[in-house]
């Protein structure tokens, strides 16, 4: 891991860019979630905030992925950061208008929708194939680290300065991130090879062909289906988790920040150990095992609530840290499988389609979870989501698509190893 950061300057600068922009976003989302969550007193309002974040990827996912395949990846990322900078700036002047804030969160999501496909495709340009799992782990690790650092800092800053000033910090991080991305592009050596990988098709043709090609790759289609189903169940949980902390256990702003940071600690641990485990456990099996354990862990909220009068907030911290660890472990094998089985020229569009269906599943789960929470209760809905997660994960094991996914991934890994050996 250290060698990748030390010897690959382009990746190092991208890694620093991720650190910078994610820190600012962690500050912003913590402030906005706490503000809207405490003011609304409704799980559905929290669901709408998350809905506003995710819906843009569903609406323009394939379009954003097609743009990443047609244009310079680093230029798309810089454009995304610039647009998000403008939307966060507008939030500063609308902190007392929750519905305008939700709309601006939606606009920021539109800008962010272009970043993910471009970054994933850009990683393939600057990192060798055999180092991609490590690169993914490091990128995810720094994302989780900033999610760890950001919430407690935001909680502390809420006591010291105004919310608008915290958002101004996020504006600055977008500026710095764009500069780091630009500098990263200056160290890329294989510019001609990258240009050859870019498609020259008309944008509409690129989108249609992307959908056709992805649907024709059976293993990729099945992986997207797995992600959609798991994210649907996870979306139900996401609708209830914040409500559990703010509206069931009534944590303070500082405690909410600490809970988010504890989740980040677990996620960092998962990001660091995940790439190592993927080397010994097939990513497909890794997804199933992580899904089963995550679902079981979600159901343990009933024990947290039962023992809360005795243990206080301690058990809630343990439960949240476990969720961070298991969520992180679930993401790494998905990314590893995706990058191995997806052709280079198709990666931008394939990422867009993957994220589109991933967010669609999460949104359906969010809205369902938010609505059910009002009728059934957030604790009960969380337990139901956990049981569904276990059931879905177990049910995937014996499917024909899962067996094919395992076989094709092994074949692709052997090809990569043979190519690396021939180069040496």
C-alpha cells in the first residue's frame, strides 16, 4: 500500500484530492443532517435528504458514465467539483429554508454523479491492473477516514462557529481538490493510450451501446442485480439509522458526530483489511458472507434498545462501529469484481449503470423504510431489513448467475496474471 502512494505520484495526488473534498463533504452533511433531523422530528424528512443525494445518479447515471468514456476523466472530475462548489455556496444563504436545502442537496448530487464514473475509469488509467484492489482499498479507506474525522469536527465547530462558516470550509476544499486533480493529470504518462481508450461515438449512441454491451455481459449484469437487491435492503436501514440515533436515543449534536466517527473507525478497519481478505477469499463469496453478517448485525438493535437503560450509549457505539466495518467489507469485493470483469472502454458507462441501479435500490429502500417507520417504528423496520439482508444473501448462493460470476472472475484473474508475467 505504501509503495503505491510513494511511487505513483498521480495516484497520490488523487488520493489527497479525495481526502480534501471528502473532509469538506463530511462537515457539510453532518451539519445539514443534524439540522434537518432535529428540526423536522420526522424519519421521512431524513429520508428525503438522503433521497435528494441519491436520486441524481438514478436520473443521469448512464449519461454521466457516457461522458466519462468520451471526455478526459480528470476534466470531468474538476467540472464536478466546480459545480458542487457553487451549490454548497448557495446553501450558505439558505440555512433557514429546509426545503431549499434539500433542493440544493439534489443539485449537488447532480454534480457528484459525474465524479464517481470518471474517478473509477481514471483509476484504471493510472494504476496497474494487479494493484487495483489495493488502490480501491486505499481510496475507500481515506473516504472512511474523512467520514471519521469530519463528524466530530463538525460537532465541535457547531459549538464554536456558525453553520454557514462550516459550509465555507467545504467550499475551500472543492477548490483544493480541483487543483490536486489537475496536478495528478500532469503525472500521467500514457496519454496516447488513454486517448485510444476513449470512444468517439455520438453521446446518445455511446449511451445506447453502453446499455447494450453491459446487458450482454452476463456476469456484469448479474453483479449489478446483486448490488441493486442488497442496496434496496440497505436503503431501508439507512432510512432508520439516523432516526434511531436522533429520535429514539435523542443523542446530542456532539454525540451524533462521535457516533459517525465511530462508524468511520469500523469502516477504515474494513477498508484496510478488505483488500487483504480479497486475496484469500473470492470476492463473490466475500459479498455473500459480508451480507449475511451485516444483516444479522442490523437485527441486534433490539438488544441495544433493551440494554440501553443499563449500558447507556456504549452499546450504540459498538453497534454503529460494527455497521461501518461490515458496510466497508461489502463495498470492496463489489468494486474488485466490477473492475476485473468490465472491459476498459466500457468502464465509465458500466460504473454509471452500476451506480444508477445501486442508488435506485437504495432510494426505493429509503422511501419504503421512511414510510414504514412511521407506521411500524424505526427499530422494528431495522430488524426486518436485517432479516431480509440475510435471506437475500443466502438465496444468492445457489443461483446459476452466481456460479457463472465466480467462474468468469477466476478466468479474468488468470488472464491478468498471465499478462503481467509476459510483461516481466
